[in-house]
């Protein structure tokens, strides 16, 4: 499962500028409580290093531990 187009979050965690998850980013149904098919969390993080080098450490931490849930209309199975 992956994103089928770029997805931009305008106010991720209230502290970041607009963040764009690129098309083709792998996703997962894995949550802290197990598998839940209603969630589509970002599960690939190399784009953060490439696209946001100035904030990559903080952003990657927040994406890994808080997650970015991609809406179903942006998901290809």
C-alpha cells in the first residue's frame, strides 16, 4: 500500500510548515495497538531526509512516534 499522489499537511502537530508526503510513499495499517485497517500510516521516511534536511531529525521523530495518517482517497492498495 502506498500514496497515489502527493499529500500535503498544512499544520502537522501545530509546529511545522506545510509537509508534503510524496506519491509512492509506503504505508502501513500498524498502530500502537496492533493492525487496524482504517489507518494508513506513513511507513517510509527517506523523503524526510531528502526534502526537509533542516528539520529532519525532529520531523522524523514526530512522524515515527505520532504518525501521519493518510486519507483513503490518497491510498493505493
